[in-house]
């Protein structure tokens, strides 16, 4: 059933999932939905070969199919509804590549987006660009919308925004809401690889957490990060010497070491640590890590930040 009050739709389209919100004319959320059909599970449709006129037309673009499966019930039947998307949908492997905006810059707005052709005339899809840094080379897609959401509520914010995840982002914000630098840490991906595919898989349990082991790992990773690979092997050595089965303490120490090393690098030569905001589902874990090293932080809900960021884009 269509929702007649739908004025526009916002979509956060990541690597592994997609989230969508329907907004009314007052930018209130009137419907929301989520799907596991992220960019990694899709592939751009191949164009028809003009040399083969007998070939049937290409099926609907898989990105459009995934989008329609989520939002078709929100579309008024007799009008075109704008859809504002952010995230990996604009990557080189996404629906269509949206060129990066280079730092220093403010979070991208609607007139910097690209339009994509859709088969369904009820859709008018816009893909927001990501943000890139030339030296040292860095890129992000999606996090800049969350930062825009933070700035929409706190336009005078200056400091650091930490967005932990598979690839954690650390973003410096200076007056005027300007993104001046960013850094990426593959902490989440390294944790998964070491936990499931390295020698340490014989020492770490499948799930659970040990607060004391995590805290000690943070301190060791933060204070001794140049020796991180030695500290990581120590997890295996200690488990063998103690003749213990795979355990939660070893898993939590692994997490703590990696997060501690990230904090050591992220806070190095940073003078604006008075304001650090953490955005993301791993915010509680990172808040605990920051507390262990005596750094104050505060959290912003990631879904709220994304929604606020999309509304900021639409209002522009």
C-alpha cells in the first residue's frame, strides 16, 4: 500500500546492508526499512550489446531491484519521488560511481550528487559523493553523511569524530564544519581475520567478552603499539603455556590490543582531544577503550546521525 505523504526517501547503502527512510514534507520519518542487500551482494547490470539486436533487453539494474524491493510500497503511483542515497552505492563497484569531494570540505550536499537513470519512472535517484584526501591518501563513503548529521545539530562543533567499524574512520572537524583530515584503520577487518583465519583462531573463543582482558589489551596496545605483532603472538603463547582451551579472555585481549593500537595512532599529535564524538554501533566498546586511557568522549547514535545527515542534504 502506498504512503501518500511520502515527499522523499533517504537511503544509507553500505557494503553489507541498506537502510531506507520515507520522509513527509516536514522531514518527519513516516516509514523505515532495512535489507541485507548491500553493495557487496550486487553487481552493476551489463549494458546491451548493440551488435546483437536480437538480444533481449537487460533486466532491471540489480541496484534498482534491491531499492524497489524496499521502498516500492512508499511510492505514490502518480508522481516521481526523489531518492537521496549515500554510502557504497556510489563506489566504483556500486550502482554508479560518484566522484569524491576533496578535503578540506564540508560534508557533501545535494547539488554535488549525481543522478542515475532508473527504469521505474516513479524514482529520481541521486547518489551523494564520498570524501577523499590526497595526502596521505584516504577515502570514505557514508561516514560524511553522519558527520553532516552531527553538524546539523551542532554547527559549532570542532574536534575529532571517531566512527568505529570494519574500517574505522577518524575525522578532524574545524570551524565552519570543515572536514580537514581523515584517517582509516582496518581494526575491525584485522580482528575478524586474526580471529577466524590466523594462528590465533586456536586460542580465541567464538564469542563473549572479558572486560579485564580487554582493558589490559587496550593499555598494552596503546603504550606499546610499535610491538603490536609481538603482542598478538603473545596471546597464542600465553594460552599454550597456561594449557588453556580457547577462551573469552584471549578474544577480548585481541580486541583490546587492536583498539588500543588504533587509539595510539589516532590520538598521536592531535591537540583537539577536548571534543571527541564516537558514532557507530561499536561506540560503547570504544568509549570503554578511551576511558581506559583517560580520554573523555561522548556518543551520537549512528542511525540518528544518518537521518539528520540525509535531512541536511535534502534541505540544501
